[in-house]
C-alpha cells in the first residue's frame, strides 16, 4: 500500500472522523492502533508514552493483555531508545541483533522469542515536545519496505493529532471541574498534572476510573478527604494523587502512619514539643502538622489513633492550629488533611473507640477505594507491571504469564489486594530462578508457580459476596454473612461431600443461583438494584438468571 493510500484510509476511518468526536482517551488511542495494525497488515502496534525514563504502553493491538501494565525502561531497551531519540522513522532489519522488548508478549508467539521479523517505529511529538513512541512489528520479514516506512512517516501527523486531541479533552474536563468547584465556593483551584505524570495507579477498569474521577474533582478543593478501603488497595497512592492535583502540589506532603505511633509519643510526633516538655526533650521540635504547613498531611490508618490524641486532632481541624507539648501558645497551621482507614469508622464510633465529631470532620468527602477483586482485568495490568519490575531486578531477558496463570489470577479473590498480587509475582519469579532457568531465555510463569491457595467456592465467594456486601440499602454487616452462608451451602450441595460431591460446574452454578436469588430477594425483586449489588449490568443479570433457571 502506498503512502497516499494509507494516509487516505486513516483520514477516512480514524482521522478527521474521530478527531471531530468527543471520545474517551483510551477508546481514541485504541482505535488508532487498531487501524494502523489493519492498514499496515502487521502483527502488533503499540503506542507508548514517555514517563520518568520509561515508556508505558497506553494502547496496543497484538500484545498480551498484561503488557499494558508494563513500563519499559528506555535505558534497558536499545530498540525503544533508538526510536525515541530519532526524529525519523526507524527500521530494524530482520538481521538486527538488538533484543526486542516484546519477546514473549506478541499474540501467537506468547512464550517464544520473536522469530526473524520486521520492526519499525517513530517518536511522537506534541507541539514540538517529545511525548512517546509508536512501534510496529510484523512476523513476516520484508513487510516494512521503503513504501511502508514512507507511509508511516505520512501517518505521524494523524497520530500526533489523536494524542493531542485526547490531552486537550483532558484539560477541558479539568477546567470544567475547576469552574464548578469555584462557583460552589469550595476554595482555590489547582492546576492539573502535566501530561505524562503518574502517581503509580495502574488500571483501566470502570470501578477505578470512577474513583480517579472523584479524586481529581475533590483534589481541586481544600476539603478533608477520607479514603476507605481494604488493606493493600493502595490508598496512599490515591492520597498522593489528591495532593499532586491540588493547589498545594508545590508544598510538602507529610505521611503519618498512625498505627505505628506509640501512644506516649503520638502527641509529640503530630503536634511537636518544646524543650523540657518531657524527659529527653532537649530542644524544641516541630510536629508533623507544622512540617506539612502549606501542603498536605496524610493520616494513614487514622482509625488506630488513641482517643486522647483524637481530641487534640479534632481541635487542630476545627481551629487550624496546633499546640506543641509543653507550650503555652498555639501555632497556626495551613494544612489540608487526607486520612485513610481500613476500618469501618461508623462501627468504631458506635463501639466508642472513635470520636463521632472527629469522624464527621474527617469524612467531609469520603471516597471508597475498590478492592482488587472488583477491578476485573486490572489484575493482569498490575501483574504485568510487577513482572517487568522483577524482570529488571533479576536480570531476566523476558518474564511473562501463560494462559493458565492469567486465568488463575482473574479467578482469585485477592483478600490482600494489590499488595498480595505484588508478593505473588515476586515470589513466583524467585521460584523460577531457584530452579535454574537461563536468564537469557523467555521465562514463563505457570499457574503452579503462583501458589494461590484457593478453592472454586472461595474464589467466587470473595469476588461476588464482596460485591453484595457493598454499601447500599442492605449494609455489608447485615447482608454479607447471610448471603455467604446461603451461597456456600448451595455450592457444596447442602451436605454433599467427598466422592459424592456434585461436579465443579454444577457447584459453581448452584453457588451463582443462590447469590442471584439472595440479591433479588434483598432488592425486593428490583433487577436493576440486584445487578448493582452484584456488580454486573442488568441485561447480563437477566441472561445469567435465564441460564441458571432463576425466575
């Protein structure tokens, strides 16, 4: 295909048509790489964004799903480095000895080195500034001839336009949010993060994107934020995002692990002390709140604070001042508070271990961070990220998952969330290394190496019952245990055990049937409400019910 033919086709399918439509960034970029893959008749096309010395895939066609979670360090990948540093289309002959960053990741060649093949790419510049790279791979040598390289050169303006349009739409959205916040009198509005800055939050799921949208909106106010979620969900990363997207981004962010503060030292750590306030206080010392002046203080595991400290924290939130231990006069502090907890603070209030007035002060804007089991394919993106980290740390050529391992990761309930997944990936990589694998080979992790201690019932219980226990008309404390007990009883065939137990498929069907019936009962027969509690679309719930025979 000639340059003119490719360019005209792109204009028709993704050029002017898509540029004139308001599309989500991920959709726009995915359409772009899909169209390029089709027009150049190649096997893989990847769009990568440059961030902190690494190239992160933002859209890909032809690579395994977990590849989107990886970050390719430019210094470790000479092909990507060469493309990034050039302003021309770069072509690697099939005889090139430079290692390919996608070894083991191309669909159809998963787990195997890429055979003799063609590769070309180009750097992407936006308004004269380097943004990232576009790469194309073809398993058939000779695919990218002179005409193809000229055609790619002609397509680069459209690629840059698609990227720039997405960035502009993001800026417009932030400005609209800022206008809403300003009109509501919610305080100063901060600037958005520059394109390319990440806070370590990886994932594309709807559940995650909804939370990120909330975080980005509230970040532009000065309201206290309470991040709630299970342990291991990465609440500190969301707190970091609140700070970085606020007007206080240039100020300090001070992290305090409240669970690690001994009660005898907590007051001094948070509010400071003066010389002679207690034995060993030989000098005046500012506390964490004063250190965070003009910025943000992050109170992690705030539910673990002793009651005596809670009262003094409340005074700080009410008056905007702290009083050092042993001092006569308070000190004014301008600090934004972001708190996090894995406890249900409402329950802690009713139990008398957390002050109700402090709870209301901290939870002006509560945000629930979703557990990993509710984030779908984000599990694979995160796994890809941790695989790349371990590949570089252990000096391996390539580290990937096979199909069985991917399926096992998606089935797992992940009670320890992202932190547990990180440990599983690191442990599995070390196990392979201990078995004497060749670091120059493509190393594949199989399901048995993951060492996931799970049963079918436990996997479904963690994933589905967790959804049923979400906040709604029926509280998690009241609903989840009864639903879980009922579902578990049905899944095990109500007393069936040993060789006479029902087959796996029938057990799973019984388990699903029990959960659907319980959800419908709790929702008063409202299918839309039941679907919301189950975390699925109402149309899918109807299909599932028909398959299971639930009326």
